[in-house]
C-alpha cells in the first residue's frame, strides 16, 4: 500500500509533552466500526462500563530501562558529543543503538558515557563502536558485561523519551515514574508500552470487581518503534525485531476466556502484535518465546484479538497502519479527524482509544 494513504495533518500542539494526572483521567475515544454512533467520547475510567464481565485485558509487563545515553566520542586528540539510544541487546556486553549525530562516529571509535569529570567506573561507562550501519545504527561493545553492565546503564542512562518529546524538552525525574507502567516487571524495553501508562491501582481494582480479568505477556519494545516509514510503499518497510514471550499458563487462560465467550482486549499494539504472532489460524494461542517482526497493515486478518486499547498515533507510523488494519482505515481516518478537532492529545503521553475490530 502507498504510505501516503496513512498521512494526515497533525498540529504540533496535539503531541503531549506530559501525561495527565491522575493517569486514568485521560480521554478515551471509543471506536465501534459499523455502529451508530461510531465514535464515543469517554474517559479511561469508563473502561469499567465499556468492557463486559468475562472479558480479559492483556497487558505487556516489560519494564523500560534508562537506555538514553549521552557521552563523548574520543578519537586520538579529538572529542565530540554524541547521544545513543540503545534498542537491542546482542549479548552480555554488546548492544545495537541509534546514534546522533551518527556522522561523528566510525568503527573503532571509543565513547565515554556519563560524567566526563569522574574517572571512576561508577560515574562513567566506556564502549567501542564495532560497527556502523545505515540510518544511524551502530553496535556498541561495552567494557563491562552482564549485571555489571546493567548496573552501569542504570547509573548513567536516562529514560528514552520518544524523539517527538525529547526534541522539545529534556527527560527529568518525573519521567522515571510517568514513562513506566505501574505493573512493569521484566527489564528489557527501551520504549514504554504506552497504552498501559493510563492504568492505576484503583482502575485495576474496579475492573477486577467488574469481573474483567488481567493477564500479562512480555514484549521488549525497541527504539525502532519510533522510526518513521520512509519508503513510498509499505511493502518496502522493514520492521525491527523485538523479543517477546507468552507463558503456558497465560496461553491456556487466554484460550479459556475465548471458549467461555469473553473477549481479548490487547492493551497496546505491542500486546496485540505478540498475541497475533503466537496465534494459530483458529485464534488459539500457544506458549511462545522468540523474536517477532510482524508488520500489520490493512488486509491483515486478525486471529486472536477482539478489541485494542491504544494511544492516538502519528501520521505515516506503523502504529497508525496497524489501527487502520484493525478498525478499518476509513474509520480511523474519521476517528482521528474527530480527535484532532476535539482536542485529543496524541502519542506516548497522550490520550487513549478503545477500538473494536471491524467486521
């Protein structure tokens, strides 16, 4: 499909730089393809009435690590400032990263991340650029590995805010909390599964009282999620692979929900992509672990997911392509026109939507 089909005008002031507080007071656009009305303006707290007893919310419990690193490139007597966003771990000591400005880096360059005034290992983290690829992607081999590397990244890194936010303000201490879901459990993501940022303990308690169950899967979101689709045709776009897993216990529970007439509601496009990667043609879900680079565009036949809770996404993004496939492209174009006209806030810290699958 032509990428231009997924373009639309989004005013800059619609991109949220901070979340609303409390989290669950964000707006929720309910999209019901083929219904009258098709669009309903709600609040995230209204999930308790929009969902039915027996439904199941499927959350991504990945935990964001402070993967945004700033340092000094050292090459002989010359030095230059660089920023790197880690996006995929290769092994105990190596990560792939997106560098800015990449033109300042070459293979065998040394980078010192963290405080340049502090020479102790607690204040700095050193790495060698072992490879440079297209699009500003590099491979970093750190001088420490395993748990020591994890601790060093935690000490010198910052929360990896999306470029649409990071280009307009710096990350701060508030982001340590607000850019993490309250149920985050498994370290490994370098971007938040942002649909889950809207949930609070009180909302989860209310949903449980409504007899809406919750299950957790893991997909470590990579920084590739922020990359725009630059190709003119979606068929030419390559998704970055991300690692995920669904336990045997969760797979059985999800199949039981569907057998009993309940609906599976994916919280976030990451949960949906993982469920669809693991689902058989009949919609059954098996235990699963591995990497997925599934790229969902209109024409895809969904197997497992009945509804999707997700934020409002950017033009020409893979996420907008996915919601266009799920609820129908024309429906989502109408939904986003309504959202823009009525002041919805977009992207990671923005408002939410609850989409039901098109027939």
